[in-house]
C-alpha cells in the first residue's frame, strides 16, 4: 500500500498545550487539534516511520537529521514557562534519513547530514497531537535556504519512493503565515488567497497543479499571505512527493479559520 504525502498546519507556537493542567486548547485551535489527532487513523496503513519537513529549518543544502531529535528545540518566544518543558519522546529514524539522502543524492541534490539539532516546534507540536504515544520513528528534513519553489517540488519527487516503503512524508507549515495581519478585516483577503491556493493545489491535472503552485506568487494576495514563504515550501515538498505519473489525487482535507485567517491542510496521492 502506498501512503499519501501530507501538508499540515502546525498552529502557532505551543498552541495546543497552553493549559498546564493538560486541558483542551483555546477553542480557536480545537478544530485544528482534532484534524491532527485524526491523521494517523485516517491512513490506509500505520506508518513505520515519518519523514517531516518543517518550515522552521533551513540549510544551504537540503539536510537530513540523523540523530534522535532530543532535546526538543523550543524555538518560540513569550509563552508560559511550562510550554518550554513539553516532551515528545519518539525515536529518531536515522535509517530513513539516510535512505532519503540516498534518494536525493541520486536525483542530483547536494545533501547534508546533521545529528545535533533538536526537533523544532514545527515537528513536535503537531506530532505530539498526531502521535501522542510517540511510537512512530521520525526523521526531519530541512528546507533549502534558497526557498525555490520548483526545487522543493523536485525534492519531493525524489523522495516519493519512500511512500511505498511505509514512510509517511509530511510537510509542516501554515497555508497562511502573516503574523502581523489578524482580525476579521483580514478574512476576505485570506479567503481569496486560500480559495486560489486550494484550487491550484487540488487541480486534477498533476502537471498543471505543479505549474500553478510553483507560480504561487501569481495567486491573489499571495505576498500578503506569505511575506516570506518558508511556511509554504513544505506544501511543495509534499505535493512533489504525492505521486509520480498519472493523475495523483489531491484533496484539501482540512479548512478552518484562526485569527481571521483561512488555514488549510492537504493530502496528495
């Protein structure tokens, strides 16, 4: 069975874990939490490992993390003290990282290896919800610092064989990421952007889908939605990985609003 590739929203900082007593998050985050909590159960088979690319890690060359991911990297600021002591103790997956490196090397990418960096909050915050038992090994992959859209689609294509090897490929970012624009006055622009993004990312013609997403800046309100595109690039990796040949299905399987933003998640293949 071939697993899909996913692009998921990872929320804002430790948003699902703000209550030190472990209660539910602010109601604004509960639909996203429910979506993330149902991801693994929605798959046709249980993944043997996860390869995740986060919008919070960039390197000159695309880089695989071959360590165990611990300690976590608390790369958020101004949150309650207890959120800097969260744990997600899943094992690393150095074998999957090195398999990913081999695929990227074969596709002509210069690929680095790193073992000291902890998993950033683009990894452990959504995965703590999606895999609360921390029982699926995970390897992290960086973005390439040039943030070139076509390159990141090609990276995803190179990684696609992992989907037939029991590995769930996950892009973790946000489909809207303008932290300075919040409130109901933002919603018409965020909705127009999201409508266009969903139409492009789910275009039934795979080649045309790729063309439209690579040209994402041509979509309405694109640079308003992403003043800097690092949180959108994981979508391109997931889309690239989401099926070679034919018309791989692509669906928007989550959409909600936070802070006036329309926020979507996608499933490819």
